[in-house]
C-alpha cells in the first residue's frame, strides 16, 4: 500500500501494482506446444526470456517463454 499526498493534509491510499509472475523456461530438449504446432526446445535465452523451438516440420522459430506450453500428459 502506498499513500500519496494530495495537497494540504489529504492523503489518498493507492494500491501498488503487482510484480509480474515469473514464467519458468522449458528445458532444452523438452517437447512444447506452440501456436504453430508441436516442437522441441533447442536453446533458451535467459536474458531475453525466449526459446528457440524446432517444429516437427523442421523449421525453427524464436518465441517468448509465455508463448510455449508443455504438452498435457
């Protein structure tokens, strides 16, 4: 909670924005589901929060961690 002074002795209570939840990256070699189909993680970039995925058709794409999901087991 943060209080902001609004002139004189009037204070307004303001909610602090929540920090975004960290999304854990999938591991290298893991099978993932993307909007373009199922693929395998080739590389994880921790600085950019991206993964390089090789799709079943052989093409590779770079996606954000939040754009891939582990398949339902």
